[in-house]
């Protein structure tokens, strides 16, 4: 049972996160019916799961919330800011209970009762002396006979309903729990037994239900199979027709004669007059119709649903172990390839090639499993921005773009805190108050954009606001005051902005709970550097600020190009390479400006022998070669002794002695046990561009 509860807790947290995101979207577009349906659907699932696993207090609490949103679905209430605030507070409360695994904590109990009173105030019900699971039933017990109504339900599931993970028989069983029920199967869709897929659903049901429940409660039974199914619920009578002998007799005769269900025959006139509005007459059996759903375009397509059904949950520790094993396999495969090269055995060579091919395929699959959409992280910030902007009395539109961009899960986990700090700074110090924005002719509502996109071998995460910007003169004065720079120091605008990353540096005049305590930005840069990333700042006074974080796609395995330099070996990431040349291809090499001409283009170059102080003499039979790399902002040629060939590099962290080598991102072990260093081409090119800003890169 402990394992089952662990599954519940994991799913509950996921559902709560999804619910929070849906609520924040609903806060922006309160009239969007598809969002209302999504909020209700998630609550319904969470309530059911909580009840199933013994978390009755959570199930009862969510039931009250569900009632409010059921009223909204029915048009009885409207979505308001106050309701969204209360619902979000309720989600926080549920998360706390889930984390504590119980409600015994006194603060949890007090908050539970307080929120329950607030929730019930939206429904117009008085606060109960104790929390009841089904408050709506209390009203309906007064006159049970007159409260029962009879409904006809036409239900034809889509053919793929079983493949999608839903058993329609369970739904029929659930209807039987709502009241007195009869279900008659449709058989006209039954095909030749040799022609249909046994996993296809080839039947449907005509169902008669007498119940005290509301019509929406009946529809909720089918909430997870609406897409692709034919569902129609219509009221036949305001009374229980099963208590009428003629109704039961007519229904029985249809079953015995295997005749089509004729609603017009079953809609009999009772001794007690029934309001005509309660009866829907049709001359013939109803034609199957699709349920009219409000803009269900957000529902999953069959392909998407199939993908969701075939996925499973895997502990992250197991994925880490898998990646470690794949890394060891690649290292072993490299040793096998090296041994094969020394042998004259075609059969062994064929085996080695197959092992290399399979190890690459396994690596790609394992690597893909560790990539997750960055949108999973973006969703966490929606709530934070909403709460902080409300606390500061500012109106802020928070826009996310590129959420489908994928990053290694370990990078995303480490990136959350730095991004959170940057967003807090942007809200507190970047976005102006309404009055300030009005005076500057800006819209009252500020804008923060969080954007992710691919850039060569990296993923860039950009945080942009339209606030007051950073004044370089103020930064410079503060840096001189703190002794960070000398008064006569000559710095570029970019170098001045980078002073912000010095420990304890802050220009904030007032310390707030949100930010401005003089700590954080140095930690932000250190965390980004630990991920082998870079952070840049661009800003204009009264126009806004943009911080761009550039990160590698993965921290573990890359495809690279193995090069030789003296007696050492290096790996250049393959995705960063534009083209390779021999040194003889270069023309008009200017050693003073480090510019050479390749294919009629002037390209800056870096002689790797000079950078690494290689003193070994060149072998007489070697012609030096050039690897042209691109970081998305420019191209640079790397001059090496010899290009050996492609190589799968399992990146290992550098020791303390290499911490200051900002052009090296890690190391890898070759097949013979030799250590090769892996270039960080992004930093290498950036460092060169900074050093030669007067040179226009191609």
C-alpha cells in the first residue's frame, strides 16, 4: 500500500501543478469554456484518486471546490478574481496536506476550515459544523420520490476507447451506482469476427437511469471519453419511470424481441401530470450524434492520446543509472574500435561497426529519455509572477515562448533557482509602478517575456522586460564606491553590466522581501557556470533589460571531432563545426590581427598551439588543419595539428586545476585510456570576440 500511496502522491502533485497552470490561464481568460472544463476535469480526477487511496479529507475538500466550478459550467456563476485567489490558496493547502500526508497539524486544520468557509460562500451554502462529502445530497433527501428523475443516455464509445486506456463497462457500472439503471447494448456495429480488431470497441449502449443526481453528475461519468465518443443525455421524466408498470413492460418487450429502442413508446403519460418541458419527444429512435462540446480543441488528438497511454513513469534515479551504463558502454565500444583498428580481421571489424551503431542508437534513445520540455519549468513561474506583482501593486503580463524546447532534466532542475531570482529582480527593480509608466508614456501593464530557443549546440533562455532598464553610469559609480573598479578604469558597456555579478553588488536603495538584498546575482552566474553555461545582459534605460542564458543541450554525451595537438588530444563538439580545411587552403594569413581568408571570406582564427603553449615540434609529414566553429554569433577557425575523426565523447567533470580554463568544458577517456579535453566552443568564440571587438565576424 505504501507503493500505491507513493504513486498517488506523485500523481497528485502532477495534477495540482496542471490545475495551477489551468487556473492561471483562466485568470487571464475567464470566459474560456475549455479552461473551465479542464479545471473541473482535473479536480474530478484528483477527488477520485484521493477518495480511492484513503485521503478522504482531500476528497471532501475538493468536492466543495468542484461544486463551485460545476455551477460555473452550468452558467449559474462567473469566474472572478476572488474565486481564482481562493482556488489557488486551496491548491496550496492541498499541496501542504499531500506533503504532510495528513491533516493532523493544527495550522493545516485551521486553514482547512477557513478555506472551506470561503469556498462554501461562493455556493451560497452555510458553513457546516463538520465537512461533509456530498453537501448537495442533503437538500435532495427531503422528498426522495419527487426528487428522482429518469434519463435516457445514448453512449457509443469510439473504436479506440479501450486502446486509449478506458474500459466503457466501468462507466456503465458507475451509472448503476447513481440510481436504478438498465443498459441495452447496440449490436448493429458488430462485424465479422475475422475482420475486426479484438481491441476495438464495436458496440454502444442505450441506458435508462432513474436518479436524484443532477444531469451534470451523469455527464461527469463520461468526462474522460468525450473525445471521439457519441454521448447524449436527455431527461424523459421528472419521476422514476421504473415505478411505472407500463414503462417496465414496454422496455422488457424491446429487450425480448431484440427490437431497436423506441423512446417515443417509452415516453408514456403518467397518472401524475408531468411538465411537458421535462419530456423530449421524438418520432423515431434518436440518430447517434456527437456531443456538442464548448471548443474542445484542447482535447488530445488520437495520436497524442495514444502516446500518453503508452507512456510509463520511471524514477529519475533509474534514468541516471541508465545514462551511466550507456556512458560505460560507449567507452568500452571505443576501446573495441581501437583494438579492431590494430587487427586485420574483417569479421571483427564488422562486429565492431555493429556494436558502434547499436551503442549510438541506445545512446540517442537514453539521451532522449532524459530530455524534458522546458515548459515544465516555465509553469512554476506563472504563479510566482502573479503573486509578487499583486504584492507590489503592479500589473504585469507574463508571456512564455518556446516551452516545447527540450533540455536535460538535470539542467532544468539546476536552472529553476537562478531564473526565479532573475524574475524577482525584474518584477521588483525592472517593471515600474503604474504611475511611473504613465509618466513615461508606457502602458500601465508591464511585460515580462520568458523565452527558450535552440542556438547551435546550445539552448538559450531569455528573460526580457520592458521596464526601467539598467543605467550603466549608476553601476559604474556604485562599483567605484565599493572598490570593485578604479575611478580611471575604462570599461565597455557590456563590461559595466557584468559588474552586477560581483558578490554583494547591488544598487538597490531599499531592501525588500522580494529582492534587493545584495546577494544572488553572483550566485546566479556561479550556478550557470556550473552548468557550463553563459549569461549576458543587454539593457537600455527606460526601454528594458534582456538577460540571455546559454546552456548546453546535455551534460553527459556528445558527438565530437577528435583532433590532435602536439602529444595531446582534444574533442570539438560536432554540432558547432561549420567546415574543416587544410592549412594550405588559408590565404593571406595576418598574424598581427589573427585574420585569415577561407573561401573568399575573412575569418578570425585561433592557433591552439599558442593557447595551450604546445612546444612540441610538428611531425614532418603532417599538414596542419583548420576547424571552423560557429557559436551562432560568429565563426572562428581553430588551427590544430591533425584531425583524427568523429568520436562519441562521454563528458567527465574537470578537476580543480582546470576550473579557470573557461574554454574547456570537460574531459573524456579514449579507447586506450588516454584523456582528451573537450572544447567549450561557445565560450572560446565568445572570449575571442570580446578580445577583438573591432574585428567584424563573418
